[in-house]
């Protein structure tokens, strides 16, 4: 599949919707909170479209733009507590992801995670699913003063791996991921199995794959 060195020496992955399917656990936690607040549950598909910009934006969207600030803070605290206790009820790696990470490891490619999910939760999911050992760094929504689509996370990851900017590839499923890669001046590869593919397509991504194994061709420069 490849000859010589891979085209990309550092591959960074979004978490929710790219590495792991967390939609059921996220939706269940949000709807649990809505129930506690006396509100009707929302369809899982609706909540799925709210994922990608961190827990606060997820809860804010679920409550509606007119929700009072005090209610938002209360709901967010409830969500963080509930979801933190149920991170791995149904969340699993997408089929083919573990094998992909193993293959990239054998190629000597530096792997990282760039997500807007809180760091404690991100690491708990990665470690709980046996994926954590593959990554040289995890940059989460609360790791730095800014988060995606701000390019600071990419810059930090580049400093960790020592890769050149043109040797880094960001893999994700959302519009936020496309914007992050463009803001940072690095290559992007979208995935069609994610949580918000419609938003990703709207950003006209440079390349998209349908299966995790397809990423090997991209990284190899094929």
C-alpha cells in the first residue's frame, strides 16, 4: 500500500463521531436532564446534530436559545454529573477503528486526539475502550484557553510530535473539524460515519472516506 515514509507523520482524530460512537450515551444523558427539569425528551437524531462544540453548547441547544442563564448552568451541571457516570454504557469504537490505529502505530505515525469534550471524560473513554495507548497527546475542550475551531490545539499537538505542518492530517466528522484544519493550515479528511456529516459536507471538505481502513490510503499519500 505504501513505499517509503507515509505522507502524513501526525494524524489527529476527533473523538465523538470519528473514533467512537457515543450518540446513545450523550442523548440519554441530555434527555435525563430534560426530564429532571420537567421538559420533554428530544429525538436522539436531533441531539446528535448538537454534538461537536462541547458540553455547554450541547446543553444550550437542547434547552433552546431562550433558556435563562441560571437554568443553563443548572442543566449543564446536571448533564456533566449524569454523563460522567454513564460514559461507557453503550459507547464503542466504530468498527475498524482499533485495527486502523494498530496499523498506523506500526507505520510509526504519531497519533493524537483533538476534541471539544472535557479532558477527564475524553481520557476515560479512550482508556476504558483500550484505545488510549495509541495517542501521544489528547487535547480536549478544557485543555487550553481556546478550543476547536481555534487552531491553538493543532499548534500544541504539532509541538508535541515535532511534525511539520504539511505532514499533519486532521480526521473528523463535523463542520467544526473542517474549520479547525483550515484555520490551522493543515490537511483534513472527513468521515461519513460520524454524528454530523451534513454539516461537514456543507464545508466542502477536501477529501472524505467511508471506512476507517480507507484512511491508510490517505496517510500513505495514495
